């Protein structure tokens, strides 16, 4: 089979197969043949009526070509040497082609070649959203936002579809900048509130010490109660602002750090140290079981934050005198960290939504736990940015198990992709 025909057929069969069959059948039924090999159809256009298979092939190829040319998404097909063998006008308009090494030749954008190489090596479809600069460096042109999808057509050829998502990326940047700016401005007054609440607590404690137990005024008792409440709520607001800023950074406001080897032993020790006070307050035992010496690739601070958030979430939704267990499983390509609790569990209809921002399965517990509803959202974005994922299994009333999966090997891409821009709406605590 002609390679070009097979590629076009794979790309266009779903769009034009039925139409091509109808046109070919109509041309075969005509009792009045036109000139050798062709006849005019009702619209005056010529349709190939070759009795052999070439007539059908040419009809499909022609319709497939027209269909691809009419698409608003860009389509580029690369051969085994990453040479573009098919490019539609939308892909050219997006700047997905470059001048080749020889005069008069063209080459695919390095990003396309990288994606094609990854698809050939893994055999798995790849999708990524990114911003590509356009115009001269430092120019006034906004970057071009693209959603790229690379799929293998056969053992050598890879088709890459590019959709323009520039406007969605612009809105996402506006949203992130707004959240970051507001959160940053809120840090100063919230910090002042915390300091004033602490000063008021100290003052009421000193005044209470000067009075006999039976002579303490109701006003003093009320003032101390209000001061404690102000301190608690300002601390909660401070955590919310910090987590909003952290989530904004994870969503692309700052470039991702270069992946580096991270010791899982250090991560576990850091997590246990960070959560010791919270766990002790509820007499909860935090234990660990698993092999030593495991390594993941990414940012050590972000990995520690993700596991800490999972453990703190488990503690918040567990009763006193229970246990939170961390378990490590290691494979050739992945390291999985399970965080299991003996808490209240999650209802089946809530499992799919707990990673959304601010979503809570039990709204009545939000104030008592002191959480912000962003902890699991942060875990999800850290896992995604590291090329991993986070999953949960739970039984209502019988605890939950969260599994954080991270790569155990460094990225194999020969060319780093630009920082991805995530625009989905999603992610938070129970």
C-alpha cells in the first residue's frame, strides 16, 4: 500500500469515509461514462471513475486533503526521520515549521520532534499544553498557547495535532496573577492580626494572674475567649493565603525546577517531623514501612510538601488513638507512597471531587479541622508537575488510602519542553 495513502486514510477515514463511498458508488452507477477515467458530477466538479482501486484511493486522498486543509487545528505528520510529510495550512500559520538545513527545505519545530520521539519510544499517546514565543525576542506579541496531541499512525509515522488555546492561557494567567497579588497583599494585615491577637492574649493572661480565681470578671473571661478566637482564625487565614500562593506557583506562575534525585528516606523523616506535634495532640501514631534507599526525581521541597499534606489530611480526619501508616512500594520506573488512615472515610460520590479546590465532603467539619480545602489540590498539582499522579481508595466509616506515584527515573526527553500551563478547574481537601 502506498505509504502516503495509508497516512491520509488513517487521518481522514472518520471524516470522509462515508462521503467518499457515496460519491464513488454514484459514479459507478452512472450509465453515461464521460471521457476516459472521469465524468462531471452534478456540481460540475470532476470525480475519478477508474474501474480499478486507484479511483477510490484518489477520491479518498483528495477529500482527506481538503478536509485537513479546512481544519482550524494544525496537523503535522512526521516520518521516521522527523521530516514533515504532511502539513495543513493551520499548522503553517501557527509557526510549527522551520527552515531546514538545506536551502528550500523545511523542518518541524523542535517541540514536535521531541513529542514524536517520545511517542515512538513509549508507544503511548502524548498530550501537553505549552506557550511558544512568537515574533522577535522581547517583542510585544503574546506567546502562542498550544495544546499538542501526538499519536503514532504506524511504526514510523507520528501525527501531531495542535489546537490554539492562547485565549484560555491568557485568562489562566490573569486569574493566577490576581490570586497571587491579592494573596501577597493579604499577608501583611493577616500577620498584623496574629501579632495583635497574641499581644491581647498575653495581656488578658497577665490581668487574670493578678485577680483571685473567684474575682475574675466576666469581661476578662470574654476578652480572653475572643482573643483566642481571633488568634485561631487569623492563623487559619494565614495558612489559606500561603497555600493559595503555593498553588499559584504550582500552576505555572513560576517555572518548574529542574528534576533532581530526591531521597525518599529524607522525605519520610521530614514528614514525620513536621506532623509530630499535630499527631501527638490527638494521640495518633504515624508509622512507616518500606525499603530504604529509594529515590524519586523532582523537587525535594515539593515532594515533602505533597506527602506532608496527605499525612496532615489523614490526621485531621482520624479519631484519637488511631494510626496513620506510610508504606513505600518501589518498581523500576515508579515509587509509590501510600498514606492510610483509620478515619471517617469518603463517600463514593465524593471520591472523584476531593482534589478540587475548596471542595469538602463534610462542610460542617471545615471549621473544626482548621483546614483550608487546598491541601489535596496542592498534592495533585505537585504529582502532575512531576509526571506522576495521586489516587485514593476509601470506604465510608473505615478510613482512606491515598497513593502518591512519582517517577523513579530522570526524564528521558532529549529536549526539555516549555513550562506547561494547566487550565483545568480542579483540586482540594475532604
